[in-house]
C-alpha cells in the first residue's frame, strides 16, 4: 500500500529546501526565544509572588517544568521523526531525529538537576527513588542510548535505522512519566497544567511559567534547526548545492 | 524595589533559598549556553573541513 502525503511533506523532505526554509525561520526563532526567555526569567524570579508554603524556592519551577516538558516533547519528536524515516525512507526525518537527541538529553539533565536542587529544601532530600524521578532518569538514559547506538555504526543509514527503532521502543516511557504521579504514591506533585482543569495556582504564578514554556519551545526549535542544518550539510557534502555554499564561504 | 523584593540583597537572598534558586538557574543558563555553543562548534568544524576538501579538489584539477 502506498500512502500519499501532501506536497509540503515531500518538499520538507528535500535537503536543500529544508536548508533554505530553516534559514529564513532561524532569525525569528532566535528573536522570539530571546524575548520570551528574558521576560519569563525576570517575571518568574522577581515579580511572581512567593509560594505561601515553599517561599522563594518555588521559583525553580520556571526552569524545572519547561525543561521537563521539553525533554518529553523532544523525545516524542525524535521517535516520530525516526518512524517517518523508517516508513517513508525519508533522509531528512533521520536528520531531525539524530539532531533531537543531544538537545533532549540536555533538557532532561536540566529537569533532573533543578528537581534535585528543588527537592532539598522542599522534601529534605536531593533524590528519592520515586516513580516520576526514576522514569525521568530512564528518559535521560534513553537519550544516551540513542546517541551511543547511532555512533556505534560506521554506516549512517544503519545508525539512523537502529536508533529510530530504539527511540520507538523507548516511547513507552513517555506515558509512564506522565501518569507516574497518578499510578503510584509519589512525593512529586501532579502536573501544573492540564487541558481539562484550571491550574491550581493563581495567574500571577502560572503566566510567567507559560511564557517560559513558549520560550523553551522556541529555543528548542532554534537549536534543533541549526543542528539539523549542519547535519544536512555533512550528509550532502558531495552535492553541488552544498559545494556552492562552501565556496561562497571560502 | 524589585517586584516582591525590597532590595537587591533581599533578591539575591531569596528568603534563605538563594543557594537553591541561583544554582538551578545557573544550570539552566549552562544548558542554554551548551546548546548554542555546541551547534556553532559543529557548524564551524564542518565548514573548516569542507573548505580544506574543496582546496584539495581544486589543486588536483
């Protein structure tokens, strides 16, 4: 069975088109992430009210939650891109999947480290073997596994395919992270934002968080595009359009 | 006056939680810097090698 996709899908799959199109988007993403992250940080650190129980340590939320959300979103993108690459044999999808891994790993580190630092004054311990924390640690190891597996192959195509399969298998961890706070008794508090309910905190607290989350998404898009562009150049280095770009720079 | 804080000292102290708050924000800054520097480095290395390859190819011609 052949599944036909819309035209833009195949255009995006063309390395040169991807390179040119992301070249237009990058300055806008850079601007948006700089503005949003600056506003969000100042707002969260100084202008949001302190928590009545946790005091000012609660301000860690403005980097902890975006980091954790991005670590998971990035993983889902990596797995979906890997699946697209496997099913439709699209090289560009593998480029995106490969570029996701180091960014996602850094976001997982941010979530784990800021969580540990937040845990000390709140729970009295840097680390507990709680379901949410453990499943998040597994997410970090999955990123490392995907990267290690990819680099174990001399052949780029084999590396792409194997790491895509591993990413897909690891996808099972995503709902476990999400529902870990509901399925098991945990110290970790439930999600801050839910689609079906109003947040438990007042708007003065969650508005800056929302700004930070959007800022993190823009930043993720930005570094993902820059990383993927270089990856494209490396893989297409023998083509005439890449040679023309190199010549222009020389 | 700085939002909910009466002074800069107050702001840096974070009501006794200064160490935890600033350490986690420092890690966040490091993650941002790592992501920017690593992609720029990857780009620079590619162009350096590609230019060398180009020169070699032009010499052979």
